[in-house]
C-alpha cells in the first residue's frame, strides 16, 4: 500500500455476517484508510468496539443475534461521537430512516458502489477531525478565558492595591516630612529675630535647618532608590567584595551612636567573606538593619551582630535588638514600602529602608527575614546567602572572643 493511497489514518470496524461482503469492504478500506478490524456478528462487533474504540463503524442492518439498529444504539451509548454507517438492502428504507433518527451518520444501499462507500467514510473521518479540532479549540478558548480572567482579577487586585499604596504613600510622606518641615520653620524665626539673637543662637537655628534639609534629602534619595529598584532601572554594579569588611565598616561607623544611646553591642568580626555583589546596595542593606536596631532599641538595651559562614560559600548575618519588638501580624508588613500607620509609629523612618533592603537582598539571591516574640521583646533580622561561587567556599570567619547569650527572640 502506497502512502499516497491513504486518505486519513483512522481505525474502522466492519461488521457483516456475509464473509464476502465483509472481506471486500475490509480490503478496500485498508487501502484507503489504513487500519480495519472485522466482526462477523453484532455481538462480536460490540466487543471489538469496546476493546479498540474505532472512530468509524460500518455495519449491516440485518444480522442474526444483534441487528445493526441494536448495535447502533449500543455503540452510541458507549460513545456518542462514534460515526456509524449502516448498509441496507432492498425494502429496508424504513429501518434506515429509523437508524438515522437514532444517530446513524449515513446509510448505503445494496448493491453498493465502493466509490460511495469511500465518500461516506471520508465524510465521517472529516467530521471526526472537525469535532476534534472544535474540542481542542474550545479547550484552548476556555483556557485563554480562564487565563484572561485571572489576569483581570490580578489587575483589579493591583489597582486596589495601588489605591491603598497611594494613600499609604501620602501618609508616609506626611509622616516623614512633618518634622523636617517644622524644623525649616526655624528659618522664618531666624529672619524675624535675627537682630536680637546671639551668634550661638543663630548657629543652633541654622544647625536645625541643616538637619531638616538632610532628612528631606535622605528621604527623597530612599524614595528614588526604591523606584529605580522596582522599575529595574538600577541593576547595580556587581563586583567582588569582602562582605565581612563591609559589615565591620558599618559597625564601626555606628559605634558613636551606639555609645551615645547607652547601648551595649556584641559583634563577632569576620576575617574574610568574599562574594559578588553591588557594594553600594549591600552597604545600604547592612546600614538599614543596623540603624533600625539602634534607633528602635530600649534605653540601656543591647545589640547582637553576628556574621557566620555556612557551607558552600554562603553566610548568615543577624542583627538582634532588645527594642520595641513587633506583633506577629506586623512582622512581614515591616518590609512593605508604605507600611500601616501603627508600624510607622513604632518604626518611624525605617519602613522604606527595610523595603529597599528586601529588594536588594532578592537581587543578590539572598533572603531577608524578621522575627519577633512580640511587642517589648525585640526583633531579629536575618540575612541569609546560600552561596554559589566556588571562590566563596574558602571564606574564613574568626571565632568571636565572646559569644553573648541570645536575646529573647
């Protein structure tokens, strides 16, 4: 059989109690439609159908045991989409019409022309192909509708979130700028009273104005950095750095503030911990964690800063304070850029910095998390880096001279 002779590969079942007719049909259809199985009775035909699930069935209408009409009903019960062609003899037209009413696809009258048989089977094969295409299209369409619906629902959520974010952003701006703007009001006082103020008083007023300008500048820089990170405009410049030295520099920078606040600090300096990353971004992240721990600690409290190497060139960096702590429902929201007012009240000025820190950690394949046993029990911020560079596997960490007991976190 040449490949060009095959119209459409499909499985066809021929059921007829006359061997010559059955053999003739089977031989012809094998040349035109590839695969044919044969049944000598309606009962055998039903069994073969259940075993092989052919797409097209050609059956004689008059057969012993189970006639073609009964076979048609059984086949349609088993598979409503099966194509059934019935072969009718002279005087069986009423039965043929009844068969069509019961779902027969077509009927062929004896004596039949093989060309008509081919056309009838081709129509059945084509109908099945179109039904399969329709089912596939329907599935695709339903899937696309579901996907689009999910996108619309997600977009609606984002719109609602943006609405809340705008309100939260305005709250944050009002909160962050209230104090520095009030401080800048000192300029008006200085102008009105400059003739009666001493040099020291004028210097104090100017210092207050300068601090207000600095706070506004710092907030605007944080807001711009957050915007650049969110938009992908600031991807950073990754280069080899010693993360241990970076942390040590930030701890040293913070030492005067720690002493001024009357806090004690435990810090285990690491000798070397080389990683690939953006130095400025990682410095911002470390500084945000340390500043947060100092700013929101209790008078006479303590800081526990640890940097420990892990297998595979990674590390775990923790900053633990004995400060205000956080309620369970506020732990994750502390990393939101425009946190709820109650969080802002407890951790003023840090919400945006911590949100930026979370973005920086994600862009360095790190994980930044917060844990707290509740209000009044301090908090622990943990920065985890799993490590991925062969160079980092040689990281060395000096054991601390004194490991203090952990805080109540």
